[in-house]
C-alpha cells in the first residue's frame, strides 16, 4: 500500500522542479527545420477593425519560410532535463506592435517574469488559452502599456494567444519546464547550448499551417499544432546536429 502511494507521488511530481547549476563539459545542439514540398501560398488575413492603423490585411504567419525553405517560428526543445544551465530570463513575452504579435512564437520557462506590451495607439486585448482554459486576459488600452504575466503560466504546455479586439491577430507561447529550447530564426535554424552530455528526446513544435476555414468569430483557422520527436546524443564539449522536416 505504501509502495503504491509512493509510486503515485513520484509520478505526480515534483513536475517542474528544475535545478540550475554549472554544466561541466556541456555540448551543443544545432539544426534546421525544413519545409518539404511545394511551399503553399497562404492567403493574407483580413483586418476587420482599426484598418486606419492596421491596414486592410496582414500576411499569414502560420507558415513563414526563409531561404532554402527553412521554417521560421518552430520551437525546438529537449525533454527530461531536470538539472542544468541557468534559464535565460525573458523580459518581454509578446509585443502588440503594428497590429501583430511580436514575436509570433515565443518559448519561455514556466512562471516567467515577463510582460505583454502594447506598442500601438489602439486597444488590444491579449487573451491566452492553455488547454482551452484562460490563463490571462489583458486589456491594453494605452500605448506603451505593459502588464506582467508573472504567475499566469504555471505549467508547461502550449498557450494559444488571441487578441479579443482583432480577429487577425494570434500568437503562441510554448512553456517549458527546462531552459533547453530555442525558436528557429528566419532561415529555420536553431542552436541550444550548454547541454549536459547524454541521450535526449528532442521535439520540434510547429503551429500547423493548412487552412481549415473560419471559426465563429470569423478568425482564419488552421490545422492543429504538431510536434515531431527525435533522439539525439549530445557529446561532452561537442556538437550534435539534427534536421526536422515539415510538410
Ligand atoms: Cu489587437
């Protein structure tokens, strides 16, 4: 009976008990996320409100490809690391800037000390959902206003972010329980450093880009996000490379 209870406790947590410390002879993971096949032409997203400030439409950011079809905005992360490098502190989670979220995809450590900002002279209302539950709902009526989201992102996972004022706006916050993550750049490349040597599962998360229609509010919708998992071996003081394909 006691054994069963202990096993149950061990399975339940401590879920996010990441321990920061010095990494001796850490290794590095680099790589690229590539789009396979003919790149789609995604329709621009119509702006329905504040067109005087925002313009009539915005390019869809559901799939952003760079040179050689590298896929931007993909979060690459390592799983199962409970001890390692210090987390990079993100001050700014998302900026409402020129009527889009910047960045479009961000990754943070759980319980970030970060703010949502409005850089525009119009009202934005930044609304985050995790597992369909609201984790923050922030009215930002004032230009240059910031609101801290400390304590709002309590568990790892994916937060879908919408603007309640503008149906053309969306973004993603990927919340991780360890600091071994990166978001791919314009060329689809990423680098994660200072990794304790060993074998890990590495996941590339992308929001999904195939259009599926409109929701009840008239927002353009796309297929569900997907994660592609691989195994990597990080050598001490060395480097491993990995390539992901999205199609
Ligand atoms: Cu908005």
